[in-house]
C-alpha cells in the first residue's frame, strides 16, 4: 500500500512568488491535513480537508490556502511568499475526521530567498 | 490554552541504556495522545497512541508510554535504546472533535552514544 506522497520534495522560490504543493493520501483515506514545520515554531497545523471541504483551519494568514479534489488528493498554495515561509510542509492523511491517526508524508521543503 | 510541553530539548543516552522522554499537556477536552518520531529529512512516523482504556500503551520498535491523568503526562519509555533510535520525538494531543488538528510539542532530539 503506497504511503502519503508529497510533491515536489524540494523547491526554491523568491519573495513575492507563489507556490503550490501537492499531496496524495493513502488509498481509501479521505481526510487530509497540512502542517508547517520550522525550527522556531515547530509543527503547526494549517488546515484539514474532508470531502472537498475545509473542516478545520489553523492560525495562518489568508496567503495560505488549500483545496481537496474528489479523489481526496489535496493541494496547498502560498501566495506572496515571505522569507518566513521557508519550512517543511507536511501532509498527513487519515481515514476520516475524528479517526485522528495521521499518516504523514515525507514533506515538501520550501526555501524562500 | 491548549499546549504540549516536552521539557527536554536534547537527550543523550548510551546504547543499551533505558530511555524516558517526558511530555506534559494542557488540554480542555478528553485528550487523545500520540508520540511520533522523525528521522532527518523524513516525515513523522507514529510510535503509539492513547485514546482510552489501559493507561499503559505499547507501540512499535519496543516503545511504550503511560498516560497519567493526574499529572497530565504521557511519557515515552524504552528499556534498551538502539543506535537506530537516534531521531527527534514529538508528543502530540488532539481530540475526537478536532480530527486532524493536533497540537505538537517542540520535540526532543535523541542522540545515542555507542
């Protein structure tokens, strides 16, 4: 059974650009959550999607957005990138909300110059 | 405020020695508790979880954790550490209503001396 797949694994952007990250959940998993990991702030919840609807949202500015497709794949987008957006972005999937057992992908490492 | 505290930023133990990583939480609802491990450049792998029932839970790789409600703690233990256990360990808390929204501690980096 394939795990959670995140693409791209590494990317470099410059300030002001935007970026889109992709996440394919484990087959059969319908809930996808996104986290930002930085040395200073640690792991912080961004948002959760289920059935193409945002179910929960963390405390991040509106520049951070996401969506989920009918096949449960999810994307997150960060617009007008800032240096502080440099981070490891982790996607996790679970069978459904409330299941709580998250399976994480390897992450997308974003560097903003 | 809901929070998770891992008091030890970095711990070094000798191979074969026992290990205990501390985790304390502050949470309004009945908590679900988790320990995850992260190796460099990798995502997080679930070691074990506590939802309810027996307060001593067994996980993968020989790890166990004990939930102590009175102390708001969920400490992770392993009787004999292997060099391959060197990694960063994260304690996390959630609940049934929050779904995929977990609150993570800052992590404890474990180094293993030969």
